[in-house]
C-alpha cells in the first residue's frame, strides 16, 4: 500500500507540536556519553521540550538528573557544561549540592532548614555508554525497548569507546521532524551530499526492522575499512563495509562506523525552532576520521567536514520548511525502498499520539 509523507499540519501546527512535546517528556532522551561526565562534579545543562535539565555526576560518582530551575524565583541555574561541587543560581546566589538540596541562600540562612527545598530529580539510565534521561517516573526501563539494537551493536563493543567529544548548535528555523528525517534517510545523499557523502556511501533497500521505538538504515561503503589488530573479534568484513544509521525515537540518531559512533539529539523548542546536541565516541583517537579515509583526521579538519555536512542537511530542511506553507503543498508518497525509516517514524508517531495527522487522515 502506498503511504504518504506527513502533511504540512504535522510540521506547522502548534497543537500537534504540543502533543509531540508531551510525548518527548514521556520518552528516554539521549544526552550524551558517560565519558562526557568522566570527572566527579561534571555537569551539562540541557533543554528539551522546554524543560531545563542538568545532568550531574555527584561526588560519589553517580550520574543524576535534576530540574535545572531555581526554587527561589524559578531562574534557570546552570548553563553549558562544567565541573562543580555546588551549583549556584546566577540571580540571587541560592546554591545547591549534588543531591539537589538547597545548601546556601544569601541573607536567608534561617530559611534553609525549615524550607527543606530540593530540585526535583529525574530518572537516568546508562545504556551501552550512552546517558538517557526520562521525566516520566512510570516509564519502562530503556534496555528492553532497545534490546534488538543492543544485539546489533554488540560486535562493536561500545563500552570500550572511551574517547568522546560533544557540542551543541543553536536553533535552526525548521521543525524537529524534518531534521530527524534528513538524519535517517540516505535517499538524499546523491543530491544534498554529492561531494561529501555520496562518493563513499550508498543506501540499500531496508526491510521493515524496528519494533516501533527505533529504525535503522543500512549504508554500504564504497570501500571497506582495513582491519586493525585491536579490532574486537566479533567485527566482520560486513561491519567494515557498512555504516548503520539508527533512529532512536523520538529525537536521537546514531551513526556507527566500525570504531566510532556519532550521535545527535534534537531539542525542539518550538514548532519551527530546533536546536541540537551532538557528539561522537570512538575506541581511540585514531578512529576520528573523515568518511572514506583510513587515516585519522586532525580535529579541525574533522570538525569542518562535519559542519559542512550539517549545513547541507540544514539547508535541505529549510527548503522543505519554506515549501510547507505553499497553498498547494501536498505530501507525496514515501519511497519505501529508500525511505523505510520514515515509514517507521510515522508508525511510531501515530502509535504514540492519538489522532496524529497523516496525509491519509488530513483531507
Ligand atoms: S531565582 Fe535563583 S536565587 Fe533567586
Ligand atoms: Fe544528510
């Protein structure tokens, strides 16, 4: 049966966006690698679905997630990343310990004990070295949801990827689903990435694969990577000649390539405002290389190449965002052989959000 892409309303309508934010707040959101928080006291402030969160490794070594909002006048407390034993609110200096409790408040010392104020704490889980946060206390654990992904990733031995980098980009004026979709499908490579990705990667037809929570695209490399003496024993030539792109719904994409993995999580702030957190992890420094090259890249060349790829995808998203408002804009069919991941993303959305608009229901 022919299925169409999502209608303009799915990308533009504020009520649809509100239902997506509610969904995101019930889901596990990837906020980085455990090695991004290597030191005790390492923290990172994250904002997703309009919720300010701080992920913080406490002095006992445990990773925790708190609401990043001051219990005084509700200012956001921490910004960016850093290492700290205490976090102080920049407004009036109320100071919190790494169990979330208020420990100091200028001119209000007498209030601290009777008020017993704490930052709300959220669930956090580590999975294959990735850190996930969930604001829903009743959420199922992440492991069983991603069991099949875990077995596909087992040969890479991700727990041994100890080198990690991370960054973030300011909001792009596009809907978050456009940015997820362009991150998942490889159908656009020959056109959007004709000089960067297309010479090295091609998409192949993907059979239905996900279980409703994730999807994967398979991209054969033009040339296999050479085996290395310290490769994990379970890695085969098939792994060396293939890049896999996983969509971990709703907001995260993983791209795995033998000895390095690149991830990004979309941070929807409004229906047409999407920021991004991203990072990479690798078995060691040698695995940081531009696609198609065997040798490691220096950091600045690699970052410039990544920024070019990101710019190519963002430009494609902005062109769609501009087209969505056209009077005659109508979504065409999903090309199942090349865009199966979009089909599965749509199944996820319609399964999770009642009455989600599809082309089939929006006439
Ligand atoms: S709002 Fe944080 S100290 Fe006043
Ligand atoms: Fe792309």
